[in-house]
């Protein structure tokens, strides 16, 4: 009797597995796999999709904009249910491999007519990223928080299409993220008003959308926070400041003490404004941008 019961149970399991539609049901139960090319998009997707999806952003040692994936990384993206691109020439590797077009969402497509074109720019190196330049289209689109909101909208719409039975949950999550983005945008606009026409200098040409979005007067050099600029670098800064007398330099990361000290000797203070294109060691994208805005607010020039 016991043997007969076991045999019946095995038969049920076998025929259930072979039943038409069984594979589809199993696939339906699996969470959609969402892959992104940078951390801001991963953060937005995590906030909007919540527990409904699995979000993947590769561990990248360097700037994701210039990352060169290995074959296994490309295969992982090819197997995704949704691939979120930043657009604006970010992650050029995506144009050199075969990715399923039906799964791709260009999150900045809605404002591509507003992309900023960068003039001729000399090649330079970021650690292991190799030689590259920033000529072409400026790509740190999310530093204008209104554009970041538009990118979040594109992600919301893509997830609603992917998960048609979860619209309310997705919308609720999106609205919460939207409120955070709008609050930061409002705070940053108030700070920008206090800066007025005060000139700023960026340590790297990544602040174009921040400058335009908040009417900040930023001109940039090509410095790295852990490398003391050579004589030409200091001469370039001096030339810029001659006609653009900035007293604040924005940095993607905390600059070396020796660099910061030498800048202070020239009456230039250092303020970290991290674009947060890569996953931070602590906190999330929102907390990093909030910290950026707070530091900038404390640095507003005295009237």
C-alpha cells in the first residue's frame, strides 16, 4: 500500500512537470530580471519595482560609463527581461554587442533633443578605465533632477508593461520616488539662487546638466582627486580663473589633502558633488545626492 502511494505521488509530479504550460507557469513565477548600465537606473528600478523584480548592476571597478564588459557580462545582459540604458552615449559598449532590442529601454529618449554636446576634449585616464575623452554628448543626465524624474517615468512605464497585474504597486512606489526627486530638485534650486552669478569650477567635465538645470556657472578642468595636477593643469586652472574667478571647485570624490591644501592657498575651497554613477560604499543614490546638495548649500557664497 505504501509503495502504491509513493508510485502515485511520483506519477503526479512527473505528469505535472510535463503538462502543457507547466514551463510557462514556472517562468511566470520567476521574478523579472532587470539589468542596468549604471547605478542611478538600478536605484530607480529598485525603488519602483520593489520586491516584484530582481535588479542587476555589475560590480564595476571604475566609471560605468567607460566599462568594457567581458563575454559573461554580455551574456547576462542578453538573458535579461528588461535592459535599462541611460542613453546620451553612456556605456558605448552597448552599441558594439548584440542585445535583444525588444528588451531595451532608453530612459533618456524622452529628452534627447535636450542633450548637451561637448566640444573637443583631450584624452585622459581614470584609473583602470583606460584612455578616453568626453567629446560628444554629455551623459550624466540625472544630475538635472527633472531629467532624473523623466528617466524614472520611463522605468515605471517599462515595468508596468512587463508586469501588467502590478500597476498599483508600481505606481505607488514611483510616486514615493518622485516625491523624493522633486523635494531634492526644489532644495537645489533654492541653493542655486543663492549662488546667482558666482563662478564655479568642476574638477571634471561631468556637471553640464547640473549647470544648465540649475543655472550654475560651471567651467571644468580634467583633474583626478588622487593625482596632483602637473604644472600644465595648474596653469589651465589659473587661466580659467582669470576670466572666471571661481572660489569653489566641485569634485566627484574627496580630493587628496595636498591638492585641497594647494587650492585653499589660492582661495579655492573643495566641495564634493558625487554624480554617483557607480554603487556607493555606503547608503544609496538618494542619500549620496542629498549629501551633495547639503554640502553645496553650506558652500554658498556670502553676499
